[in-house]
């Protein structure tokens, strides 16, 4: 049961629909998701052009997925904080800043992994 509701949980298929709806909403409304998607697509294109190996594809896919995941979680945290208060509160700022920092940290890590993968594909490192 959904708390506060007489309805049963949505079907497994319907749950996927909600997830897709959330992703589409994020892409339509959040600039940073669009940037992350564009960079992910650029990484995939670079991987195709450079013919990276299977392990490198795994690393690129994990980095893209994790960065998008972090950005989606950050967006959700910001929405919940905005729902909780419309006025400035130091804890609201703290929650939003820390959530944003998690995306930043993961993005830097993904960029480092990308540099290593593509530098290796270009023959700069062995």
C-alpha cells in the first residue's frame, strides 16, 4: 500500500512509466541534465570513432550512468527542499549545496576516467 492511500502499489510496468516520466521531466526542465546528456553522447561518439575496447566501454557507460544518476538525485533533493520551504533557511541551502557537490565530485571523477580512457585510445598512454 502507498502510505495515506487505499490504492495498491502500481504495477511493475506502470512503475517504469513513472520512471520514464521523471526522466523526461528532468530533461525538459533541468539545464544540467541536458549538459550531462550532451557530454555523454559526445563520449559515446568519441568511443565509436576511436574504437575503444570493451573494458573502456564499460567504464564510459558506468561514468555516464553514474553522473546522470547523481544529477537526477540532486534534482530530486532540490525539489523536495523547495517543497519543504519557500523561504531561505541555512539547512535548505546546506542540503542543496551538498547534493550539488556530490554531482560535481562524481563529474570530476568521470572526467578523469574519460581522460584516461581516451588518452589510452589515442596512444598517449599505454
